[in-house]
C-alpha cells in the first residue's frame, strides 16, 4: 500500500479516524511552507507526514498517525 505524505496527519488532529496508528517521531525537517515529520513505525518502516502547521512534539515521542482510508493506494505485486 502507498499513501502520499501530505495525506498523513500526526498529533492531536489524528484523533478519531478509521485508519489510525502510532509511530516514533525521528526527525522534523522545515521546508519553507511545510514541515516533514519522519516517523518510525513499530515494524521498523518509516513514514513521512508533510504538514503546513507545526506540531509541538519532541523527537523520540510516540505520536498518533492518521491516514484517511480513501487516500490509501493499494499496490499490486
């Protein structure tokens, strides 16, 4: 499966969603009008959330992650 970085939400806005996970915040990269939040999932994979607003969470913290099911792209082998 794939999901676009801008379709991933973290922090308090990740509240009640059908597709909700958690991950460890590893890095925040400021890129002008957006910030990239790199998270490590429990299985070791990494996911990036690209957001326009700053989320005040320290690196190393476990944070909630939300992805809307409609934004998940199934991939074939």
